[in-house]
C-alpha cells in the first residue's frame, strides 16, 4: 500500500516556493494581471492602511476623506482626539485608531524627513521596515504595504485574506500574521511586481472565494492543490486565526 500524498505544508521549502509560483499563475486568469503602480501618495497610503484594519474599503476611504477636512497634518495632530475619532467614525474602532494616527503623524513630524517618506526608497529594506514599525501603531503589514505599493521594495504584506488562503492551501504552517510575513517572504522571489500581483490577487480570492466562513471550494481554482480541500472537501471549517 502506498503512502498517501503528503500535504503541502509537510513538503520542503523549495516545493512550497513552487506552490506559491503556481498560485500566482493560477490566480492571474481569475483576477487579472496587476501592474505595480502606486495608487496614492505614501503618507496617504500609511494613514489609510491604519484606517483599513477591520474596515471595508469604502468606509476606509470615507474615513480618510473626512479626516482630511480637519486640515493639514499639523492640524490633525493638534485636534482634540475626540474630533479625530468622530472624523474617522466610518472606520471600525475609531476611538483606538484616532490616538494612534495622531501619534504616528507626530513622530513623523519630528523625524528628520518630516512627513516626506521618500527616503524609504533608498534605505536597506530592513532599515526601512524598522523606521516604519518604530512609528506608533504601525505594524509589519502596514509597513510592508507602504514599501511595496509606493516604493516597489521586495516585501510581502500579509493581511487576513493572504494569511488565510496561504495557510489553507498549505504554503505555510499555521502561525500568526507577523510570523507569516517572514515565512512567506523566505519562499517568494524578491521581485516586487510578482509580490504585488500575488498579494492583490490573494486578497481578492480571500474576499470572493476563500472566505473565513463557508468558503466556496466548489468554484476555487486552487482546490486541486489545497491542503484544506484535501482534508475536508466542501466542509472546510471556519477560519480561526
């Protein structure tokens, strides 16, 4: 009797790296080729990413627009925290995000480059990540997103959708999001265009198909090589990070 085919998660690094390349190529016909072009200026990206946590894209954009009605960045820092929280009320948890945004902006204001983040373009990646993650309320996902989206640096943002899909398929073992950044980046090619397209298309796939509850495995283009589908078929359990 032959041994059953091992799950992806049990395979060596080179095979899981090849799996990620296959996922990239398989998702492209579904969601399209995604050229790496900045969608907004760097500080806008940074603040909007803080706002986006546990928030829809539409509500994130609405919260950012109203935040900017308070004035320039100096005015937002100086505003009462209650006013900032009210302005970003379309974002979830505005009471906790408001002081974080003000603290982040104040730290940037007092840094050598001020509100200009363009020095991150030429810093070594580890130093650029450290600069951003040293800001109050900025984690590895937000820092990676700004560096990849705005400066085409070879980093890989891992949000809840990217984390869920790559874990279910078996590219990485079960681990926290912060550890997943390191684990995935170790397997991925240092090609910003590849990293960007994979990130965006995994996010779309997690939103539309590989949802946290009742994933639509019957229409999933990844199911032929998915650990979760191999184990559970159409009964993949709800995701608990």
